[in-house]
C-alpha cells in the first residue's frame, strides 16, 4: 500500500511540474498575453500522454488490488 501512495505522490509532482494549469505540457502550449493557446506548428506526439496514462492505470490497478484483498479477508 505504501507503494501506491508513493506512486500517487510522484504522479502528482510530475503533473504539477510538467503541465501548465493542468491543460497541457509546457512545450505544447503558448502563454503569451496571459492566454493559454495550443501550438499547431509541430507534429503531434502523444508518447508523453501515453506514458502518464500508463502510470495512472498502474496506480489504479494497484489500488483496486488492495481493495479486493481487503474485502476478501
């Protein structure tokens, strides 16, 4: 269970560090004139979102495993 909390903390820190107001990665958005606008000048690469999604799914599966193991005891 400790691993779940550590993974959740790591994911929260990554989200806060890498994302701009929870909307997108800093290299995908432009914050000129106080507005957040997505950049369209580069090809779309979703590998970063896929990696974070995989980590979130692993965390959720881990928490579900703990829930099921508690219910079975």
